[in-house]
């Protein structure tokens, strides 16, 4: 990551009032960093109803990536840090990119047999702003690296928000978000078709238009972006309501607090965890301190959520997956900083959860309601703020449901509940 871009990101985050400061945001523009240094990919916006992507890049992943290393499909090495990664990009000429790979993700959530045998005939749509001109070629590189069959004609489609081939202008930051989203669908549901719908700007209005198109052409729609809540947000809820189509939305990366569209009761709001372990030793998850959660200021609570003295409105999140950049995932992008990188943020979690829904194959009759009471991997430790209750503390999870704000009802345990 270049010095000017990194300083621009950090300065913007520190001066914004709509979003809190991300934990461990890098303070150096060198891109070499020390443990825990990372930076958001997209700048926050002061404009009402304008979203930013929720991807976070880990700087110098060869040093800073703290996930544990699988013993297969990763060079046969023992648990520990992966090789590779210099500077911000992380390619470094290594044959094994740093960050969790598809088999890691499938193992962590009990998806191995489902990822192998399910997903054919399902389409996962990714909605993002602006254009990634290298989306298809980068996707091919990712899939080739991990031995996933190519995604050619009929498998991958890229359109504008109106479904046309008149794609919006390209964006270096949003292209990284797009690469992340496409790679996570491939990691979890390699047999799924992928529809990329690119909004012409990051306004909720244009993104919501893109969601409506996506929902008409896909089984599941993932949204890895969010804006600070605003009084007019409920007017867009109808764009996120498409019976028979599951829509996921990332909960945000600024710690305790709620973003839109995750706040909409029509979506499955996805929080984030810190993921450690391996396929052989087992996996452990705690709340990622950066994940969004809380009580919406404007959206009503659905009947399937529990009203408490702390919140009588829509509660975020419903479920969760890995999002901590320090235990992030491997992603390939060639448009901005060519090479392999490690990403975190709830942008990772949303397409993972969307793809689990696709693996389940019965999305027409499933909503976020089905996650309440499902046998998921409950997260019982960690916090993303100082609210003093279950809305930010996993240790204060509601009983007997085990629900908490940062991770909802828990993380996938196979396809149960999805």
C-alpha cells in the first residue's frame, strides 16, 4: 500500500464522527508495519446515505498474520505463520499465499462435504460499488491457486446495476473489495455460479438498485458495505426484501455500533470473529473487537428477535464468520496492488455466510429467523465495545438462546439453520 493512500485512509478515519477509529489502524505509511497493523480499504464518507466497503487489508502479512497453518494444501508445514508477503501486497514470490485458504474456511465451519458436493445450480450475487476491470482474471488466479475449477462462461457474470454491460468507472479500493467477495464465494461454494452487480456509486440508493437487480437473478445476495444509520434508511428496506432470496449484509468494522443495510430487518446481518486453529487441532473463535453490533436507531425489531430492556429495536447481528484481519483470508487482486493479500473485516464474513446459504440449497424458504434457535457454533468470549451487556459482550449472551450482538446466534456448523 502506498504511503499517500495509507495516510489518507488513516487521516480520514481519525477525523470522522460517523465511524469510530478502527482498532490497530496502521500509523506508518511504509507498508511494512508491525504486528496488528492494518488499514481499511475504503474511505468513510461524511455524506448521509453513502456507504464504504467493509474490507480491511492486513499490512505485511508475512509478519502480522496470526492465523495458524493447516498441514495439508499448504505445503505440509507445521502450525505457525505462513510464508510469503512483503510490504502491503503480500505476494513476495511465495508459492503459498498467507491467510486462510478455502480448505481452512470449509474446515472451520464444517462445510467440507457440502462445499464439494453441493451448490450446483445456485447463484450467489455480489453487490459492490464501481468497477473492477480485472474481476474475472483475478478470480481465475484465485481458483487456480487452490485447485478450484475455473469459472468461465455461464459461471461468472459481471453487470452494471441495471443489468447492462455499461459498467461504472473503475475504483482501486472497491476492486479489492470485489476480489475479496468473489474469492470467498469460490472458497465456500466452488460449484456456485457468481453474479457481480456493480453500482454506479457508493450511495445506498444506487446500491439498493443493484440489490434489486441481483435478487431477480440470484438465490442469495451478499452486501459487504455499510453507511452510518440515517433517518431515511427505512425507505430503502423494500429493496432488500425479496421473498425467496436470502440477502446478507456485513455488520461493519468500527466496533460497537450499527450500520445500514445490516440494520434492515430484511437482511441477515453478519458480524465478525477472530478465528484460530487448524483442521487437525480444531478451531476456536472469539468476538473480533472491530465488528459492528448493537441496537438500531430506526429499524423495528422483528418478532423473531428478543426484545430486552437494552433494545426494543432491530438487533445486529444475526450470525458471524471470520473477520479479524490478523486472522484473515488470502485474496488475489491485480488492479490496485498486484499480488496476494490478506483481508479481514465483516466484508469477509458476509460472502462466507451467503455462500453457506447457497450450499444449503433451500433458500426459498429460509430467512434470518431460522438462525434463532439453530445449532450453531456459539461464541461466548470477546467484546467489541463498552456497552455493558449482550449487545457488545459475548460473555453476557442471552440465555437460553446464547444470542449476543457481535456474533448473533453463532457461526456456521455445517449448514444447520441455513
